[in-house]
C-alpha cells in the first residue's frame, strides 16, 4: 500500500473493494471479501474502516500524481451525490488503467513522501522532487542537515526513492548515495593565469612548474625526504598528522590554497617562491572579494562548484595561514628540500591576543530547558540517546570536542558513593597531555543507556561514544575496515550541531524569549558553561585548571571575570538603595 519510499502499488482487489464500499456495501463485508489475505482474520468495523480509508488516501495521492485533482478531491472528501459517485467510479477505472506514474521533477514532494516528511521539506523551501534532487547534488551526502527535523534515517528513505527513479529524475551523485566513488578522471593541469583552483587531491602540476627545478630547491643529493616535486613534498609533510583529523584538514587547506595560487596567480612553482611572493600572497589573502575563480559557497570537495574560499578572511585567519605556511617551509628547509624559508623576516601580522569569551557559554536557563527536552527526545530514539550522552558529557566534564571524541571507556575511574559525581575519566588532551575530567552521575547514566543501544553495555574497552546506527558512506566504511568505531571530532561536532538546530526549532514554538538566548550551543559553548559554572560555584582555581587542562592558571581565572548576567545582578543592588 502507501509507502514513503516506494511507488504506490494498488491491487485489483483493492480497487474492487473501494468501488464496493463507495456504493454502500458494509465495510466488514468488503474487507471479508476483497481484503482478507488470512482466512482466520476476524474483521471488525473499526479495522475494516481503517483499511479502507488508507486505500482511499493512497488512491487520492495516486490521482494527484496523474494530475487528476478533481478525482483526488472527491476521494478525499467522499462523494456526496449520485453524480459525484459516478464521477469517482469512472475516475477509478481510468486510474486503474493508468497504473503508477514514474516520479517527475515537477512532482510535489507531498506526492511521494509521507505527510510529516513532506511538510519538513516544504518548510525548508523544497517543494518539488526536482528541487530536492538539486539540493542533494549540490550539498552531497550531508544535504539533509539543511532541512530541520530530518535525520539520517529519513534522508536514507528519500535517497532510495530518488535513486530508484534515475530514469526520470536524473542521477544522484555518488557523493550523495554513499556508493564508493569510481576512480576519478585526472583533472587538467593547472595553467598559469587561467582556470580555477581545485582541491589538493585533484591538483596536477605542469611539468615546468612542478618544483623539480625550483630556484629555492636545496641540494637534491642531500634531501632527506623521497619527494621529487612540490606536490609530493607537501603530501609528505601532511602525512605527519593523522589523515582526516582536524589538524590535517586545516594544514591541507592552507597548503592547497598557496600551491594553486603560486601557479595560477604568480606563474611559479611552490619552490620558486621568494619573500616578495610571500608579501604578494599576504595582499591576496587580504582581499575583500576573491572573485568566482577562487570563492564560492561551501560544497563538497568532489563537486565542480568547490572553491578554496567562501568569503573574505579575518585578520586572525590570515595570520594563521602565514604561520602554517612558514612552518611548512621551515620543515622543508630542515629536510633540505628547500634552501631557505621565504617567510623568514616577514613582519608578523598584528592580531589581538585571543581571549576566552565567557559570554559564549550556554546560559543556565537554556541548559535547564535543554535537559528535559533531550530526555523526551531520547525516550524512544536510539540516535537521540547518543546525542543526549554526548551533550551531557561535554557540559559536565568541560572536555574539548576532540577530547570527547577520543575518550575511551578504559579511562573511567569510579569514585564510589551515591552523590552527583560518578567518578573521573582519564583522557589525552591538548599538547598530548593526559589529565582527569569529572564524570557526573547523569552523564554516566546517559552513557550506559547509549552503550546498551550499542549492545556492549558491560564492555571495558572501546570508545566512550560511537554511532548507534550503521552508516554506509565511504568514510564510515573505511573507518569500519580499520577497526575504528568511535566518532571523529568533526562527526561529534556535527551531532551536537544537529541537536542544537532541532532544539532551537522547538524553542521557536515553545518559548520564543528563550530562543533568543539559545545562540551558543556549539560544543565549546558547553566547555565554557562548565568553566563559568565552576567559577560561580566557588570551585578552587587549581581544581578548575586541572580539569579544564589549561597550561596556565591565568587562563582558568578568566572564568572568574564577571559575566553579563552576574554583572547585571550585582549592579542592580546599587539601584535598590
């Protein structure tokens, strides 16, 4: 019958049952004669009516697919006259002859998906199957994150429907379906002053500018890395960090930008760059508009629309880019691949010292509303139980997101007793230093519920948090093949961000005033909330420093500064006199 991810298939018996019911035959008699697949079933009036109404709704949707709006309207309301009845009966005969139409790009999403799912798509501005195809192909596998209240399970249903209708809707890219990507065709070589930048993995250097004869190359007989050209040298440098990790992605971004810029804008190899070129690159990064050749919306790296910039860079971002490139060149000098570091002697960009903005913490009122809402979402949903465990863990431990993603069960240390503190967790934090963080009883209870969903509640080893539902993306399959079960820091961040979006959507209806305060719900905002709450509760500075993993007590002491809420509360006493 009606299925949100398959074509509607109405049998001849169901058509006959609908005609008989519309002509006045009792619902139980209709069900006994045409709808019974089990001879032992006992139809009641309510069961028979429910089955017939479902068939009627399915036929109304099928009529809309065939652009028979009048018939769909009569079926939805029921014929109220002999003339209307005859029109419906004739329409059903035509409908039976037409069968089930193929999906078309102009079809409304309501014709192919269950009503709740269709409403969420429409609320996000996706009205037709064609618009849905465009959204998915533009954004890739995570397209559904742009549609509030649609999770991976519903997204998989939608993708199956669209992929099955390839003949009439067109093809979904492999970056959407999760099918392993075929071997990519070699991209054209970069050409000076022409073409566009491409991702590092797609870059092909022209022979004349591949760096083999770079004017800044060191003595090739003394080079300590097995790299023949600039591309291989950069890849060797990147291999120092785990592929796909936060640091690796950040460094790759800066390296691919500069490598492409050197060829496309300066007509030079990376190992040709001198200090004058570094000054020119500084000016390039300071532009307000990079133009369509370099800048565009954020899309998957596999798509033609990918660009290395999404808009102008802040001073801090530009300073970071220079620091990374200087470190890259310094490393290549140390390996004797380069003769000198062209960034040496460059005056550093002046950037204000980064300070912890304690106003970006999750406000207490928002946290008080978030907890019961998470409990309600997690009551009968495996994915939300994972989200609840992640959020409680981040808020109650003060961990950074990459620390939570890398946390292991073997690091848990129970404290004993029945108080709100369950114990502590040993983690590897920033600068690869180990430390202990607190584990509240409520966070531990949420973790136990999460482990129960994973089927290994009593296991002593394994990641603290892991996806409870299988994922078929190439990245996930590769992780599984390597025996890695937990979340990456990016995956955990996406999980929390998705929950924040859903919670804000809930507040817009339930408490608009509180929604205005729910601005900061990203993972680091929960860490700030931990530090701020600890300061206001009078937790000693050395204890907070130890748990937060700050190198200096001065950093932890920043949370002692009065936040806006506390400032206003205290200064209000002035006016009450």
